C-alpha cells in the first residue's frame, strides 16, 4: 500500500491531507503526484470522474508555487462556474497550512471588480472559466503572460461546451516555457489537437478504462417504425411535462422541419442550425436560456456552443453518423451535478448502432417502450393537479371572483374539479384515444412483448424533483426504504412533484406496506398502483439485460485508438459504426 508520505509531499501538505481524512492516494494521484514533483514535463492524464484528479494536480501545484511572490503563477481552466468554485474550495483546504497562499476564482455572473481586487491583492493561483477569463485578459485585469503552470481540467467537457476557440485564444497569452497539465475523462480529437498544438512531448498517464460518458446521464432507446419518429418524439415530450431539451437531427432540413411541426402542434419549440443568421440564432438561444423554448431542435454543429446547465433530456431524433458525436450530444445533459437522460429514437434496423455506442461509451442503454396514450394522460393529469396545488394565488384575480362565482354557481367542489380536469385532460385524451400505440416491439423479444407480461407493477409516488430527487437518488432511496435489491426496482421516472417506478408484482404488497404511514419532513408520502394500463410492463429479455447493466464487473476497454487509426484514412469518418 502506497501512502501519501511516500509521494514526496511537504509536511504542510501532508498535514492538510491528514485533516481531510484522506487515507491513501487514489491511483491517478499515485501516478501523477510523484511525476509532477520530480519531472519538468507537460502531462496528459486521463481518468474517470470522481477519481481524485483535483488533488492529483493540486498538491504538486501547491508545492511548486512560490507563496512569497504576489503574482499569478498557476492557472486552472475549468468548464463551469460550479467546478470553478468546487476546485477553488478544494485547493483552499489543501493549502490550509501554506502561509500566504491566495486563490482567486474567476467566473461569470459575479462581480468582475471583486475578482480583480483579489488578483491585485496577490493571488498566486487563478481558477477560471474560459469566458470570464478571456474577458479579464482583454480588460487587462489579469496578466497570464508569466504563469509557470497551466492546468486544463475536464478538457473534454470544456471542448464539449464549445470553448475550443476561447481556450486557443487564452493559451496564446501564456508564455512558451510554462508547463501544461491536461486532465480529462476522454480523449476526443479536439483534445488531441490542443495537446499537439500547445504541449511539448507530454507524458501520458491513463488510469482504468477511459470513460467516454458521464454517469450522471442515463441512456435510453425507443424502437419505432420509421414513419413514427415524429409521433414518438411528441410522446416523449408529452410524457415529461417539465422537459427542457435539445432534440438533435442529422440535417439542417430535418431540424427546420421538425421544429416547424412541433410549433404547429403547439409546443414551445425552436430551431437552431447553420442556415439561420447569427441574429436569429441569438434570439433562439436567448429564448432557450430563459426557458421560453422547451424543445430546442438543433444540428450537431449549431449545438456545439450550448452552455445551458439545466437541460433535462437530450433527444436523438436520429442517431449521428459518428459515435463521437453521440458523446457530445448526451453531454449536453447531466451537467453541474444534476442527472439527465439521453433518449434515442431508432428503427429496428438501427439496433446494431446502439450496441456499438454502448461499447464506445462503456455504458448500457435501457430499452424502453414509447409511453402509451393513457400513461401520458395520467402523467399530464398528475402534473396539472400539482401545478394547481403549488400555484401562488395572484391577488389581482379577486376583483373578478364575483363574476366567475356567478357563472360557476351550483357546482359543488367535486363537480368543479372534474370539470376543470376535463378541460385539460380531454385535450390529451381525445388526441391519444385516436392514436394507435407506437411500439414496434422490443428488438430482443419480439413485438408486443411489453404489455403481454403481467408480472410487473407500476407505482405512483408523490415525491419528485421538487423534493430533491432524481431517478438515481430516488432509486437508492426506495431500495433502502423498501428493502429491495437494485434490480427489483426499475423504470424509475422522476417528474416535477411525483414519480413512477416499477417492481415485480411479488413485491407490491411490500411496497404498499413499507410506505403505508411514511412521512418525509412531516409530509405524508403516498404510494399507489398506477392505473395506466400497459404501463411499465417489461419483457423477460429486458430483465436479463438490466442485470447486466447493474452488475459492476470489470469494465471493458473501449475500442482502442490503434484500431481506429489503423483504418485507411478516407474510411475513418464513415465506417464508424
Ligand atoms: P475528479 O476531478 O477526478 O472527478 P475530484 O478531485 O473532484 O475527482 O475528487 C472527488 C472526491 O474525492 C472529492 O470529494 C475529494 O475530496 C475526494 N478525494 C480525492 N482524493 C481522495 C483520497 N485520496 N482519499 C479520499 N478522498 C479523496
Ligand atoms: Mg475534476
């Protein structure tokens, strides 16, 4: 067992480590820390999220910096404000006993003059997001022309967010003789390009299998007939009332067409593609940021710069040509500590592509049925009920009350509720009543399998995002509360103020009993069997697959680079799948 004492760190840093309760260096720390302490080298380090990369560069940086000097010597570039703050705070803990050391956090949305003041007061390390940093450099509030260490943290994510040009620009202000340490979970070609252009013979350290996706994103696919794509998209949107989503299409033409159809059908949708003027694109992005657009239909190229944190779903209306692109797409959601869902609409013949993406991203997809019309109606009803309940009354309405009361006179409470809901419900009900169901059936187990199997029960529970849950944490919560295994709970769908989940029918008594008089923060928690027929049935095939998904055995290595680059050049692009 390697201890922190053996890595070559100073006593002040070791003391902080002991205060933090870190017992043993993680693998990436064991490899990176001694190297950066003893060698003057550029470095590319690849390791999954949560492996302790901050400490891997943080400690060597702190040990190398001259805390008596009052100038910025180390620059850490990071994709988001959240990460910027997180890293700053973490470094401050590491530097607890380093006298005179100051760290400045440089990010947008906060006072630029305050940040400039901290820099002037003698900060030696700047942790920055690219946008604000560029701004500060241009306004001459921060001089990075004499830095000695430049760290690119979460490099793939920064490029994913469209910061390529900004990073290039920022790096051009840094001196040639600095050291550059790049940390990333994956190595897409853009990261390689940065490494080639700005680094000198970087050492390479890879720990574990490279993960290509972030595990805060759940991947789902839906098999439909080729002509049902649009109808399927609508259902996915309807089944997720609070959806805030980017819908990816392959071509500009499809992007425009799908957006127009959605708008025609009454959705808050917008199109983003290269045939629009910059002005039009700014308008659409502005509306999206303000949540006025719920479904942003976009091409891959146009969506590159999207830096919106709260995207709940990414919908792949069509799969991209290249697998790498899928990673970029799904990375739009599950950001800043939130979880997200990446949904793919495919036809039966595209199933092989899903398999290849799974291999590449080292994560399993869940095959799900397109929600039935009745399930959608049920979801919309609960959503409406909750919206009514949680709406703050606008007192301006008081003046109109007598007139309204006059019209509604003679209706009792029950009748009134029924009528209000009919107004809303009929819209969905009459629409979906006329529609045939879409599932072209599970790829594995044949058509119609979802509803033929009655051994699964779908539950409704009045806990949702509002209570701080996402599908992952709710699953964990229920698992513990109900004393079930991971595998016994599935199809956990978290909505705004309620959720659905499935168990095998054998557990249904247990579910109802365990939660019978349960209270969370004083609120009674209700769990009921959901009435939507056909909801939540799962096929045998799915069950087996699910097991695979949860078994956390050794991760398969994603397809090696060597194989890819071994292909003839002209085939590299197309023959990806
Ligand atoms: P990454 O950047 O690789 O995603 P972080 O640097 O954010 O990971 O570290 C993840 C968490 O692990 C942090 O809360 C950090 O404090 C903790 N951590 C880092 N190194 C160790 C260690 N050697 N022992 C215990 N916890 C650690
Ligand atoms: Mg990190």
